[in-house]
């Protein structure tokens, strides 16, 4: 069971990293991909913490969740400011 959760966590992190690298247009999709990387890392840390019977992975996962919440709030503020200036949320203009 440990192997399934670690694999899913790593796959989520890899999909998020791929989304950040391949997305060059939409700022919102990039931020969602970063959040997906955070959640994949959290799943991996919690699975590893349960497997090793150690609380530090769970504590670190809570820290990462706090960091992800702060990043989401800051990103939403930046997207709002960007939208007010340029009237869209696309990074590259065509």
C-alpha cells in the first residue's frame, strides 16, 4: 500500500512540473500546476511518514500546506492586479 501512495504522489508532482514547463500562456494554469506539485509532495511525505512511523513527515506536510495556502493567496492577488492592468490573464500576447 505504501508503494501505491508514493507512486501517486510522485506522479502528481511530475504532472505538476510538466504543467509548469509546458504551459507558456495561461498564468492561472501555471499556478494550478504548482499547487498540484505541492499536493503530490504532501501525499509522498505523508505516505513516507506512515511507513517509517515518524511524525516529522506529517509536520512537514502541514508546513507545505501552509506554504501552498500563502502561495495561492499571493497568486490570486497578482492575477487580479495583472487582470486590472491588461484585461486578460494570458502571459504571452499574440
